[in-house]
């Protein structure tokens, strides 16, 4: 399931890049004491030329949210 979500996110990211809109998807892992396991946080940023840091679009622990956000951006 997660691989399909990653693939969809990659495809949407590529489609947006072809339109000239560049987005970066970062993954950060940390240990969650509450869940007693490693968790992955996803951060989506829009690349803005001339700025050292991108414009943060989304910060979530769900890859499905990343795909939904990119799909919403792609559809306009």
C-alpha cells in the first residue's frame, strides 16, 4: 500500500515539474514514545527560485495526505 502511495506522489510530483511547478517531498524519521515505534513525517515544500528555503505546503504523518494535496494542486 505504501509503495503505491509513494509511486503516486512521485508521478504527481513529476507531472507538476513538467508544468513548471517544482515541489520537494522530505521524509523525516523519529522515535515516538507514545506509539513506541519509529514514525515518518512528510514535509511538502514548493521550490521558489531565489529563496534558500521553499514555501511549506504540508506537514503530515500520512503519505495519503501528501498524495491528496499534490492531486489537489495538480487539478488546480
